[in-house]
């Protein structure tokens, strides 16, 4: 990534860090939501963008992280430690799952990850003695005032989004990123030239699982209450995919752009077309994907090409 983009990213992080000093609780809630979306989109991009494996398992890892964190906190563990352990659980689960599911490709892989997410939800629903089943779980009150809580969880989501972005930059520039792009282009050819495709895909899946589960853990503490229908919602998986498609699949900044645009569209449509919210938002996204198949990040390259032609 060029130095100018790193400086731009640093400037954005500084501005986001200063938002709690001037923003209202509502602004901080919106900000925390878009930062969580960024983390989810960046996490999905490891396996879906770089490697080209369309995972629908985001909701599964998110819910797993949320319930892992909530159950650990119920045993008296500090929230921050429970988030780290939830992230580790997501990574380990992705490792075990990856060695099996990543032998599948295309639609078969997508369906398999979707099934895993649904199985996890049913397990949580059925295990009422531990998880509360469909009644959900209440987390212990943090003791923070509404204003302090809004600032705290905003900063938590900011740290998570920044870490996911840094991991994306590192992967994009090293051997893992190169191997994943080779797999996306032609997995058989990549294997023939010495790329350990199974190892690379599994590593990407594990990194993705770490950040998604961590987001689920922070979300559980932020909300104070979770239930299977909320944290294992299939829309979590779909939103992550749509955000990356909007911004630019397999790019570093694409998921960040896509998360901001998606939330902006969601807020505008929700405010003005409440009754037709889902249908209108879906139509807008379809139009964007049809006319910008490479995402909004591709506009940068189009603008450069036009400038070169004019010159």
C-alpha cells in the first residue's frame, strides 16, 4: 500500500478517535455500528475476497463469539479477557472446520458454511441449561453510565476495526496474500506450482474467524443481552458479503468503503422508506453491484484511466 494511503488511513483513525469528544450518544452508536461492520467485512474479505471462497459462516462465528464471551462473563471473567478467549475460540473452530469444509468449492462451500451456522444456532437453542435457549442470556451490568458506555464500546469497536485493517494490510503484502490470490485465480495451477492451498485457505479462514468472533464478543457486552435469533441471524452473513461487494472484493480499502456506504444507505432508506425498507435497500444494492461489479473502489482506477486518456 502506498505511503499516501497509510497517511490517509492514520488521519481517519485519529478523526474517529476524536468523535467521542464531540458526538452525541446516537452518533457514537452509529459510529460503533459502522466500525463493527468494518471489522466483519474486513474479516470476511480474508476468505471471500483474497481466496475467493464465498463463506456464509459469518453469523456462525459471530454468534459463537457472542455466546463464548457471555458464558465466560457469567462465570465472573472480565469482559476484555472473555473477548480474547472468544476470538481464540473462533480461530480454533475455523481451523477445525477449515480442514473439512475447504475441500469443497463454490456453491458447495457456501451451502456448507450456511449449514454450520444454522447447526450452531440450533445447538444454542437446544442447550437451555447452559445458554438459556430461545430465552437468551443477560450479561452482568457493566456499571457504566449511558454516556460512558457509548464511548467505551465505540473505542472497543474502533480498536477491533483497526486491528482487522492492519491484519488485512499485512496479509495483502506478504506470502499468504500472494498465495490466496493464486488460489482465487486458479487453485489447481497454484497447487501445481507449490502453493500449499489447504494450509493457505485454512489460515485465511482462521484469521477471519478470529475477528468475527471477537466482534461477537464485544457486541454481546455492548448489548447486555443476546439471543440465538439475534447473534446467529443469517443477515449478518449477508451484510458482510454485500459490504465487501459494494466496496471492492479482495482489496484493502474496499471493505471499509463498503461498510460506510452500506450503513449510510441503510440509515437513509430506513428514515425515509420505513415500510419498504428491506426491498428498497436490496434494490439499491443490486443496482450498485450490477453497474459497479468491482465495487466502489474501482472508481479510483476508472478516474485514473480517464485522466490518462485526456492527457
